[in-house]
């Protein structure tokens, strides 16, 4: 807040002097409020805030893994196998049993059109 005086006070002074055409007394109020607020903030921090707020307590600090432990640990998880009895077989007569899913030839559609044209009218 103390550093805001450097930015805010001149701006308030220029606005009051040039835009509002009054004496720059609002600049004094801005300096008083920001300066007083900055000093009060410093006093509050010294009285109530802990000295080392960025440090973790000793119980929360995790031990860093050593180089030897990293070398002995495998990169992949242990192998997992499943018995074949756990898998089920697809039902018979499903959609995969039809001939609809088999790809036809490229000329299949044209041949069907020619067969329809060559049928005699009844």
C-alpha cells in the first residue's frame, strides 16, 4: 500500500488540478489513507502473522526418494493375468452372424441394376 502512493497520489493530484479545476487536496487524502493503511498493514503483519508462512511443518515434508531406490524400482506395474474363464463368449445368432456385414464387390450394385432392367415386363 505504501508503494501505491507513488502511483495513485500523482494521478489523483492531476485529476483534481486539471480535470476538476480544484486545489489538489484529494491528493493529500489519498496519501494519508494509503500511507496510514500501509503502516497499519505492517503492524498487523508483525503482530499476528507467522514469521515463516511458506515453510511446511516437519510432519508434512515428504522424504525425497534416493537415487538407489529409484534405480531398483521397476518402471512398469507388476504383471496382471486373468483366467480365460473370466471372459464370456458372444451370443450365437447376434448381428455378427448375418451376411450384412460382409463387404460386397465393387460391381455388385451395378449388376443388380442391370438385372432389374433385363427382367421382362409382366
